[in-house]
C-alpha cells in the first residue's frame, strides 16, 4: 500500500476508502465500502483498477480490442 484514505459516517457503521497500491501489475487504485455488522467488518463493494497513463491508453485499447469485441457480441446475443 502506497497511500490510503479512509472515511467513516457518523454512525461509524459505514466506511469507505480509496487506496494506491504497488502490485505485481504495477500501480493500481482500489476503492471500496465496508460496513460494520454485529461488530464485524464486511466488505460490501471493492474495485481494483489499473493505473494507465493517458499516453499509453491506445496500446491498451489495441491489446484488448479483439477480446472486447467477442465479449460485446456475446453479451448482446444474451440480451
């Protein structure tokens, strides 16, 4: 973990956070929501995203375009 920001509501039963992580994939950003239920912390939502510099986004689009096209076709067929 490189950086983490944690916030809590007045009841102290809802916590949300964002974090900057050093992972095997490089720098990632995570964010999530935690609730306190019966004195236990439960993750209700978590998102992990790759940090991609704007100058590199076209390389990512090129690398994922074929798989994205297949996935979109399958999703549209299922609708």
